[in-house]
């Protein structure tokens, strides 16, 4: 499987759903407690930025702008951060 396809699958099947789950959890906490701490606010902002970056990468992949080398570099970085199942 190409690096581009592996990156797309990782984003679609693991990273983006995980980010969305954590973001949803924070919003549920805010809704329940009617408040948000400064730390939670900063975490939410960072998670939303990561989510947007992942979506931008998917757009780049789907438009054919992502080459194998760039995809491989991103995969290498992500595999350091994300433990394999």
C-alpha cells in the first residue's frame, strides 16, 4: 500500500475519529457544567486546530497534491506519536 493511501486510512479511521471523540467529550463537559477551565479551553483550541490540519491533509490527498515522499514523512511523524494497535 502506498504511503499516501496509508496516511489517508490512518487519518480517516483513527486520528480524525479520535480527535472528534475528545472534542465531543469536552463539549459535553461544557454543556453539563456550563463552564470551561482555561486549560480545557486551550486543549479544545489545540484539538480543533489539529482536526482542521488533518482535514486539510485529506483534501490535499484527495486532490492529488500529496506526493509519496511528503506522505511518508507525515506517516513517520505520526507513527512516533500514535502507538500501533
